[in-house]
């Protein structure tokens, strides 16, 4: 990456830094003195004059000796800012670079927070660092460039948040003008960029070579033993805008032999190792879904279930938590309280937001629902006992257990009957003010409040609870009925209050504002239609202005744009909507657009032509969800291949050579912004669990967070990312982003083996229906040359239908899945022959439809 372009800095002599900021970042090298001397803005930084010029919070005492100020810090404080030493009135000038230097030692190993910031709310920071102090004195040195004129900036060392008392000794503090601007020089690894996890054996295999060469370059693929497996020439592409690099594409798709530890060499560089094989995708699906359990609020996390992540329950009514058991509205806006314990923490913060909870849990439920209906779907991968969560043995697929944790929370956010806006959902619940890092959920001392209800949140609840109702029906009909009632009440309340928009008071939690809710109305109507088949919801689906609109062309889906979720489910979940084929065609056409954009990119990255948004990795993955849906709908291999090629970018084939999934690949994100996976700030805390997605590059990040502001001032979009816990705008973890990863990983995990015996062809006919019933006929034909033994069929029963009585096969149902055995009386199906069986089914008022796919197994 090119160094930031700036007006010529004044050159100064600085003492060499002996301690550096995080990982890949190095402060700019000390420059030679030229004409201008640096000014030290700090008064009495050598403590020659005692503590003159300095202030502390009232809980600190100290003494100066030999130019060192030693301060006794009390234990038992929770926030970094519960104990501060500082100095005010430091004038900062826009565009000027400064160097903060100090020497510090501590009686215990602690990390503190060093800030140069506004002295008043909103306390915007020009510099935020977390130096780790030890008994040995270390000199720290941090450069930054001011992006605003602050005549009265504050230097603050926040030293609270420790259980035990300790002593800090500070000396030689200086804030020098005329510093070299900081340079971000991330470790991008080998210039041969590959998917560091694995390529589909019979799928596309491409790598991207970063090189200035204009001519094709020779490449060699070696196996783990170093044997040459294949070779060829790269295809020059030239400059590419999202990366700011000149690149070539290397295509080794011809190699199909599965194996671990392959490497690709070109232009004198050898890639990180990778597999040809999909084994890792099964693990990735499990890990991406197991991310949610330690993200749960209101329950102790069992270390035996999630090793390394055990912790006390967060936000139950145990001090210092004030608890989510009886939460009232901010500013006394209501006279009731709600028990909103449970749910998932949204992200690295302790807030719980209905809008984002809704899309996240919907995507998780769709992971499960896809396995029911897609031809390659394998529900066994998500069965009871498959994920790292505590509800094993309850007979319910684990992914549904996890989803229920959130759906119940969403339902608890509903305004009670009899109150104003009854049936609406409160937009969010979070702390009065933002908490600091690190802070375990169980240590949060703040009051928490319900924020006002909104139409968007209400419709998110309606959509998610409606989907839950159809998925829980066979496992827990009582809960399914409760969820449906909550969904229908919410939908009615939203119709009665269609323009109640979230108001953000700008403190303590994310905004999640959304003033366009036609898409949420459409989504909720679609889910309610799919679950109930009711005419009123069908009419609302067909009547939505979005039903006729191409909702795929403009952008992918995300928490603020959910119309695609409606179309995806209308296309994928069996139903009798008039004109459903048009919806299916629209999904496929949307996938074609995404795929065309992806194919045009030398990174197979079909995203980012207009810059990279907050959570760009989720945007990339959500587009792949659409491409995967096109595969499920058409069976055309190019869509499946597109999903895998698109995953390359997430897993390391990118400008930074970084896999954005913790624990996957050779070089991966691991310092995501989180108050409790805050290992970067406190070695006693863990990094995020394996399978955690980072938000990813954000090309306007520098307008948002202080770390991005400091380091990402001159980045090309793909490079606007830093694996630093302080960069919430590029490197947070969230429930919605991991849901995107879970959907794509689960799709990938299902492509390992063909689920149907290839020569077994099934036709499923509904031969007649009447109020309350239907008759179905199933024909199984052996299109191959050899006899098929023990033909067994599986399908998911469409919502609203059940088997009553069958003939010429035995039908049994478990969960949603019907299994037909003894087909043809259990005899072998000879080549070219057909078996037929049939059944009478019961149905609700809607038209009975065939399942989306029927799987045939033999042998
Ligand atoms: O993901 C959200 C992104 O789309 C918004 O642009 C951004 C600013 O409003 O907020 C993001 O969501 C954050 C939320 O507000 C608070 N919890 C952490 C979320 C991820 O950074």
C-alpha cells in the first residue's frame, strides 16, 4: 500500500520507539531534524515541577521522585475511565502529525488506555492506544495525524478496570508536533493470493498474483511433498480498482486430485498452503453456527460446551449488572417493564437490537430450511448434537435450538396488550451510555433501557417469528403457535402504525435506523403467507410494490434491505403463490447479475464497484446466498462454482492476503472488536472463537472509528481494513455477518457428495385435492443400466400438509422429513423400470403443492 499522500511534513528528531503499537503497525521511523524544532505540547512532562499541569480523578494519589510520577490505582473499578490521569488544553491542528511518547511501568501486568481526545462529549479521539505495561519501564511512541482543529484536546491515561490495586509510574511524557505521519504496512504475505482453506475438487480453482509484470508469468503447483503437479502461465489483467494493485489470474482448475498442503509458485513467490477438498467446509458450517452460543445473553456459558469461552451469565439480575429482567423505557416513556433477558448480544457491544436480531435469526433458520428443500440439502448435518451448544438430546435440530434463543427474545420485546402501540416491538435494548473495552457482559454496571417501538422492528419480529412457527411446528407445536400469534399480532400492529421510525438518542447503542419499511412489510407478509397460506397475506405479497420490482439488481440484502429475503423464501420454500415462477426467475436473474460481476473480477469478487460498506464481507456473502439459491433452483453447476469462487475472497484471495474467518487459513483475522473476546487488550481473555467473521474492509471507515482514522487514511477499498480491536468500523463481529457466513458455509458443506443416486429419477404428482385433503402419486424410475436395491425416498413435507395413509410403500415422518421405505415392496428396481406408490394427505385451506425436491437413496 502506498504511504499516505500529505503535504510535506516538518521533520523532527524523535527518540526511537522501544515499544510499538499492535502487530503489523510500526510508527514511522524517526526523521532527521531539519529547520524546525518540534514543540512539546505537554506541560511538565518530565515532572521536574511535581505534578504541575496534570490532573487526576479523585480516587488517585501519588508522588513524584526522580522525574517519575508513581500513582496508586485502587482496585475494584469496572471501566477504564473510572481512574484517569490527564492534561488539558493541547492544541491540535488539522492535517498536522503528532507523536505521543511516554515511559511507563506498573506493579502488575495491565493494559491501559492512552488517549488524545476531545475533552467533552462526544469525546472523539485523535489517538486511542492500549499499551500493555509491565514491571520493567517501557517507552511507548505513537504517531497520529489530526483530522480536526481542536484547540483544547485532552491527553488522558485511563487506568481503571482492575480488580486489584496496582501502581503506575509515568515519566518523560511528551506530545510532539511535526511528527512523521503514521504508515500502515500490513503483512499481506505472499503475492500469490489463494483461498487458504480449500478448493472444490471438481470446481473452479483460481489464484490472483499481484505483480507489475505485463507479460504472462510461469506458475507451478506443488503438492505437500513438493512434487510438481501442474504448471502453466498466468493471464495478465492489469490494474484493478478495488485493490489498487496490478494483477494476473492463475487458473489451475484442471487439477482435481484432492489433497492437503498444495502450494502455488509464481513470480518468485509461493502461496500459503491450501487444500483441494471440501472437508473444511463441514467444519466451517459448524463453527460459524457455534459462534452464537457464547454470544448469548442471559445464560452462563459452559466451558465444557464452548471450551475456552466459559463465562458468567450476562445481564441477569446479579450485581454489578442491573439485569434485563425488568427493563423500562428510556426517559420514562412507558409505565411498564419487560423481561428481555436472553437473546444474543448484537456484536462486540452489549446491545440487543430487534432489527438486526430479526435478519440474523432468519438467516440461521434459512440455513436449516435450505437443508429441507434443496436437492443437495443434508438436514443430518444440523441435527440434534451437531453444534457446540447445551441443548443436546432434546430431539430438536441444534440450529433450531440456537434460533429459538433469539426468537424468544424478539417476542419478549413486544409491547404488551392494553398498552399504547400494543403488539409493536421495541426497536432495541441497550446501556444508557457506551461501555468501554474490555468488559465482560456480567460486569456491565449500567442501567439499560428499552428504546421506543418501531415499524421496522415490529416487522422483523413478524417475519422471524412466522418463519419459526413453520419450522418448530413438528418439534414444539405450542411454541410454534405462540410464535405465530406473536407474528400475526406484530404484523397487524405494523399495519396500524406503518410509519413509526426508530429514533436514536446517540448514546449507548447502535442506531439501526430504517425509515423505508416497504421491504420489511413485504418480507413479513411473505413469511406469514408461507407459514399460514392465508389469503390476506397472499394479497399483501402480491400487492406489495416490491413484488413486481427487481430487488436484486441494485444491491445485495442486509439489515436495512430485506425484500430479497422475501423473494428467496417465496422461490425456495414450497408454496402455491400465483406467479411463483416469476419470482424464481427473478432470483436466478439476480444470481446471473452477481455472477457476471464476479466473473469480471480477477479476485472473483463481484462487489465493491462503488466502495466497500460497513460489513462488506457480509455483503459479499449475501450475494453468494443468492447465487447458491440459483443453484438450488436450477441445478446448474456454474452457480455452485460461483459460490465457491466467491468464497475465495473471504478466505484469503484478496488484496491483504487475509482470511476474514478466525481460525481458517494461514493468516486470519483474530482481533475483532469485542468487549469480551478482547485478548488484544487483556491476555487473560480469549480471541474470538474459530468461525468468527470479521466485518471487513470499509472504505469510509476513517469517518467512523479512531483506529481507521489513524491508519486507513489512504487505502484502496480492499485495503481499508485493520485487524485491530479498536477498529469497530472495519473489524467488528456481529450476529448478522456470521449468519451470512453460516448460510454460505452450510451450502458449501452440502456439495461434498451427490445426495441422490444418479440413475434414480423421481416424479411427485398431486393427482387431486379437496377441502382438507389431497392424493399424491410418486413414480421412481431407474434410468441407469444396473438394478437399484432398497430404493428409499426422502422429502420435506410442505407446510400445511401431512401424510394420512399410503399404499405400495411405508411412509414415516420425523420432524419435517418424510421417509418412504419398502418402495416396490422392497424388491430391486431393474434398469429402465418404474415403481409407483401413493398416499392420501391432509391439508389446511391452501392448495397442496409438491415438495421442492425428493432425495433417492439406494443400497
Ligand atoms: O452493521 C451496522 C452498519 O450497517 C451501520 O452502518 C453502522 C452504523 O450505524 O452500524 C453497524 O452496526 C453496529 C451497531 O450499530 C452496534 N453494534 C455493532 C454493529 C456492527 O458494527
